[in-house]
C-alpha cells in the first residue's frame, strides 16, 4: 500500500495516513476483512514514527472503519460504519444585532435565567454534583491523562530553584519555543518564540488584546451567536457590539462588509475553527475573504482558536497563517486539550504590537505561574501531548457520533443540528415556539444540565431558540442525557 506523505502540509501526518486509508476503503480499493500493513511496515514505508501510525489507526478504529484483532493486526471492518444519518441543517435568520449600549447588568433575579455569569456558575456547580449529566460545559473528557501526575512531579523538581524568582512576563522561553514549533508544524503559522506571550488561559490573552485595540465606545464585530465569555468582556469594557449572523459557511461576509463600511469597527472577533457555540469550521476561501475585508477596512482580526488540535477531520489553516501584514492576533490554549485548571494559554502577535502587549501582561499579573508553565512544557517535551491529542480526537469522535445517533432517535421532528469536525460542541436549532428556559429547568430537575442559546447572542437578543450541547461525555451518559431531553422536548411539540 502506497501512502504519499506531504511533510510540509498543514495537515498532520497521522491525518494524512487516515485520509488515504479512509479513501481506499470508501472507494472499495480496500475491502471488508482486508488486513492493513503492520505498524512496523507502514512506519518503515512512510518513514514516519510508529506512534504516528498508531495514532492514525486509533482514529480509523474510533470511526469504526478498522478494528484491531488481538495478535493479528488491523483489519478493515466487516460492518459498514454507522455514518449517522443526519438532520444537518443550519439556516438561522440573518438579522444583524446592533448594540449601541452595553446591556445593563442583569438584576439578581435575572441570574435565575440565562446570563453568562449564571451559566458559568451553574456549570461549575453541575460538574461538582455527582450524577449530573453536564451537556453544557466546554472542555474535553478527562481521560488519557494518567501520566500527567508523573510529568508534573518531574517538572516541579526541575524548576524548584527558579520558583524563588519572578520570571519573564511573556513566559518561559522553552515553552514559547515548543508552542511556536507546534504552531508551525501542525497549523502552518509562520512564528517564533518571540511572537508568543504565555497567558493565564486564552481568556487573558483575549482580554489583553481587546484592551489594547478597543476603547470604550468603539465598535466591535462578532459572530452571532458567539462565545459568551467574549460578549461579557466587551460589555464590561464599554465596547459597542454588532452581532453578524452566522451561516453554515461562517460569519455572513456580505453583512460583515456592510457593517465594516458603516461602523468602521476596531476589531473583528472570530472563532474560525470548531466555533463556540455552533461547532462550525469556516473554509479556507471564507478565511481569505474575511482577511481581505479586514485589510480593506483596516480592521484588526482577533482569531480565537480555543479548540485547536481537537479536530478529528482535517480543518484549514488558521487565518493567522494567511496574514502577511500583522493584522491578525491569534489566541490559543491548553485548557481544552490538557485541562482548564492549568490556566496556560497564549497569544501570537507578530509586528510592533508585541512589545506593548508584553508590557500590558506585566502590568496585569506579571506572568503565568512558573509551575503551570513547567508542567505544560514537560508534557510537550515528553511526547505525551501528541499522543494525548490523538487519544482525545478518537474518543471525541466516538462521543460526537453517539450524540448524533441519540438525537436522531430521541428528538422531535423540526429540530436540526450542526455536525462539527471536532471540538466539544454542537448546536441544535429548535422549533420557534418552544419555551427553552422552561425545558432546560425541567431537564436540570432530572439531572441533565443544558446550555440555552440566549447568552451566546449579543445582548441576549436571541433570534431563534437553540441549545448548545457538549458531546465530550461517555457514550452511556450521552444516551441517558439525550433520552431525558428528548422526552421533555416531545411533550412540547
Ligand atoms: C471560544 C473560547 N475561547 C476562549 C475560552 C477560554 O478558555 P481558557 O481561558 O480556559 O483558555 C473558551 C472557554 O470556554 C472558549 O470556549
């Protein structure tokens, strides 16, 4: 079997192997029961590491395309995989939401409803309640991290001396080098350690960038819906926000241009890959067009790639990789791939804005915990991270498929959902008349916590009823949670 590998491609090598084998199966060149080359043979013929071949086979196994047989190797599955008949449709109304004034802070009694603060607090509490099925939160399954305590102990031992000193505001050089290498190799960015600022999660990086580029009263364009954490940040600093509707291809580019022309905003905020909350990923062409518009109207793009690396299908290079005029600021994080509690994220800034942003970081909180940085650095150095990502991609794919299958069986007609290529969320659009707040309360009373769509629209001006569902749970929890939710929904339809 010949598998050509493009070493300079932005697609990771193990994904190239997956794509090729998947193609051979789909075109019938490889048939049910055929034996795949052994890990050693494929590793030798493609001249890649054995771990890379294992990663590829793991992904194909999770997709149900191949199976490992004890002592005999990998075989093409006899059964056709469940390709998840889908009701994939995403056709939201294209109404732009213009917020001249930040919304007033919600009154205490409104915290009972869908405010972003409330959603966050409830989500943290739900995770602490044994038995709750939390379909609302946004991070990966806590699996495959058995080696982390050992890695952490080693890391802390190595840096114990330097804990008695303050460190660089932009973060440790070795960690910045490691992240830069990862961004170059896996995401096609043209960056070095000197373009990186290590931040307390990507949220802090986003905060630094927003405060650098936006003053109170300035206009900012966001996708609608968008990540509610960004909305509350913008309201709190007094920005005026315009929500440009999402389409299945990403932000509506025609409306984006109209609003760029009319309002001359300071910033466009986009989650271009595995978008929170819809799970959508924009195409390369869409990214090019968005960047061209930002150039034309001289606007900065803040690209939040919080779900970077969690794709189980290929995704295009980030907008930052297409940026030749230092117009795009890129935020990444290890919250979703390692753990949120470690609070290590990063900003990629090329050009003259790097230094003022480093100074701003010093002004805010000096630097990210030396211990956290050392643990992430050691985790990257030991090769565990790469392996862990492949593991997460495989289990998340299984979980996504479990959720799609469960929704197909349990949800009423006229509910439609997105099919993400990775990440942790999908987005469900509901029939217009459904009282979603009430439905979510009922689900919570039965131990299922779900995020209503409202907080993801600027100003909470929900333009259609929707739910954001986190699929990174165990398949049995997903089945149980979706069955309960479906049962409640059916009563309203
Ligand atoms: C789109 C998006 N950006 C940024 C963040 C912040 O992540 P962190 O600060 O933990 O890196 C989140 C967290 O949920 C997110 O969903």
